[in-house]
């Protein structure tokens, strides 16, 4: 760690205030070029602690930058992990208020719900499939707090990987019944298909993203608890949205899920 506790707390408060007020900011590595990976996750942990202290529940985790499309779009090469708070959840078909956000984008993702806890290190696709209860369609809304959505990996990790809202739904399926790699998706904005993909876009097998998350948390003495919701990371590039838009994700054999931006 390169940053002291006071600096970590100050940066966490700043980034969380930007989130809560819908304000953008310059990336934090501009002022702290020496910060390391542990500092970045420590800032994210401090944001999580602030939310829990305020009474929010942590309902799940997310992997991000797990597909080549996303890595290329954002100019980075490693997956990142974040958490999801209760108030990020939007009901199926519900409204997402753009006025609360900075510059939202949407991503088609596979949502996993855990049957049993999963603790790394050493987790692999097999351990994930044994621990997952069911999978369903999910749309993540990301909203980087950084100006013009421009960041480096440490800055985006500290900013809880741009997490802001999500919707899950459609027709959940037991994970044993789904071929996660060939699972096809069509992502529509205002009735027009705008992106297409298959599950294998996520690290060759979407369960690999959950294994990486479990191993990442395991290194920090944490586990994925039973019942947690986990988003796999976007299968395609993220798509910008504005008030008036509606988006729908159709997932092969698993129905569809959507939300509206107001
Ligand atoms: C970082 C978060 C990426 C995903 O699914 O790849 C992410 C970003 O692009 O702002 O959530
Ligand atoms: Mg995402």
C-alpha cells in the first residue's frame, strides 16, 4: 500500500459523493500516480463500508472488463471486481432516473445466483457450477464518475468499477441446463437490435468470471455468500443511453429483461 488511511478515506468520500450527487471528477491517479492495486481496492472497500454504515445492504458483486469488446472499448487488459448495493436494483421493466446519473451506459450480462457460498483461492469453473443455483438475464447500468468515462484500472477499481444500477429477470434457468458458452443474446435499444453476442465472449466461459471473483475475494479473506447475485461482466460493448430510451436484453431460452430511462 502506498496511501495512508486518511488519504484512502478522503478519496472514498470524494468518489462516493460524486456518485450520490451525479457529479464527475478527474481520475484519482492524476493526483496519486503511485497508488497501487491494494490502495484501489481499499478505497472501494471504504465506499462499501460507508454505504453499510448508512444502512444499505450489499446484495451482490460484479465482474467487469471480462470480454475483449469491453477491454478494447475501455483500453484496459484485466478484469476488475466491484460490489452492488441494494439501491442499485431496478425492478424489471422499471425506470432508471437519468437525472441521478452522469453519463450512463448499459451492458448485457449474465446474472448468477449462488446456492452455496464460494470461497477462493483455487476456485475454477467446476466449483462455480457446483455452487450456482440459477442464471438469468441482467442489464448493468454503469456510470463512471470520471470525466468523459476516461480512466485507468486503478481509478476505476477505486470507483467501484462504475457500478450504479442493474436489472435482472426474464426466465431464470438452473445452471446445469444452460450451455453458458453458446448462450446467445440480442441487446435492443428502442426496439432496434444494437449488439449481439454469446456467453463465451466473457473469458471463454462466463463461469470463469465468477471463479476469478471468488479467488479475488478469497485473497482478501472474503467469500461469495449463498444467495448473492453476481454479474458476469458485459458480453458486448457498453451502449450509451439517455432519458426516453428503453433497453431490452433477450437471452436464448431465458426470456428477456428490460428497463426504461426517464
Ligand atoms: C468499468 C466497468 C465494466 C463490465 O461489465 O465490463 C463493467 C467501465 O467500463 O466503466 O461493468
Ligand atoms: Mg458490467
